[in-house]
C-alpha cells in the first residue's frame, strides 16, 4: 500500500511491481525520470484506483545454488501475471505452468496442457516482456 498525505487511502486491483516504487517516489517528488529506470510511476493509480496501469507483471527468479544445478533443477524461472488473471511460468528447462488465478487462487489445476492457445499467447507475452526488460532495451549503459 502506498499512502500520500494529500490523497485518500485506498486499494486498487491494478498490477504493480516493486520496480515501480522508485519511479513513483520520483514522480511524487517532482524528480524527472532518468534513462535506465525500468519502473513506471503509480501516481495515476493513486489518483484513480481503477486506472489501467499494467496488463502484466514480469517476475524473474534466477538465484539457485550450485547444488540445485547439479540435481538438474532449473537455474532460471520467469513468470508473467496478467491483468486478466492468468499466471504463466516457464523455467530454464523449458517446463511451463499456466493457472487461472481467479478460479484457482491456490494454483492446484495446471491448465497449459488443456488451453494450448492461451499457453501460446502467454509465452508470447513472456518473450516480449523479457525483451523489454533487458539492459539494452532500457537504454542503460551495459557493462
């Protein structure tokens, strides 16, 4: 929850990510964003909790121990959560999982094998999100 002394507290169904906090604080302090900042300001959502903000959030998990790698466990996992309520995960071994969070919040029923079209769309959204999240795409110096 983000609160501001000149705004009423509230909740929103909008998707947000921790990378949005820096951009939001900069916006609230009237600091211009600089090249390389990945997040987006949440100020539009503070002003209107029903504002459309993001259609998905990318979650990247890539910290695994050397022991996990020797056991054949994936070293990278990437997840997309969409504003439509689906969650799609793909790991470094090529394994995927697709869940419909509104109807299955505990993620007990994997749907990827049943809904091949949605899995393909989710994979496309994931690839696009990964392309947009690279250092080169941000315009930040690489090094």
